């Protein structure tokens, strides 16, 4: 039954992922593609949509994927599945954290998790870059020239903005600029 499968899959993703939404992307990729719910290309599109819409990426991804597989009920169950582990864990941590935070073992575990989370976020970013420019695997390296052009244009815009205004481009403005550059590039490019 797809509803139970959606709930359990996203419950597992929520339970075994630390560090927020970006660190969930490799696990979501593995589960969603192996279940045949999305292709690698569709997953990249869902990641882009989930990053561009309000709310945490993991919840957005669960909602979108659940919706494609099981409609409204599927989206509700997938979303509940990804959120429930964090909700339960944070309730437990809040209840006991003050008592255990000063112990060296707890501090060591928290320090140990930090580089793992950073590594997962870097892996997710590398996956999105490689997939966005068209590399599906090391055996079939066909590049999407338009994606490379868009990436280069956006990188130049970021650098020029930083040089002129001495600060980073606002995220919302950058999303709008990226959407505009993408639309113009794909309209001109065919």
C-alpha cells in the first residue's frame, strides 16, 4: 500500500538524518529513486522547487513526492512521516537536555555529529551541481550547456554584486534573478 510505504520511507528519512533539510537530500535521493517514485532528473527539479518555495526543504520534498504518489493523503502522510521523528526526538531532548548537557560524552557526541553533517551537506551540494550540469554518471558524461551557462552567469552576478555593494546579494533577489536568467537562457537557447 503506497500510503504506508510513503509514511515509513519518510519516517526513516526523518529518523536517520541529522543536520536539517540539505543533509537529507542524499537519503531522499536514494529512497525515492530506488522506489521508482522519481527519476534523477525529476528529483533535481523537485529539489529546486523545494528550495524555492517557503518552508523547510525536507518537508516540501516529502509533500511534493507524497502528492505525486498518493495525492493529498500521500502528501499528508509523507510530510507527517518526515516530521514526526524530529518532533518526538526534540521533545525527549528538551525533557532531559539540561540534565545531560554538561556530560563530556554528550558533548563529544554533538561535536562528532557536526563534521558528519557538514559532509552530508557538501555531498548534497556536489550532487546538485553535477546533476544540474548534466552528468548522470561517470560513464555517460553529457553536459547540459545551458545549465553550465546559467551557472556561470549567476556566479558572475554574485561576484559583481559583492564587488560593487560589498555584501552578498539578498537571497530573495538572487532567486528572482536566477529564475529570470534561467527563463531568458532557455527561451533564447530553445
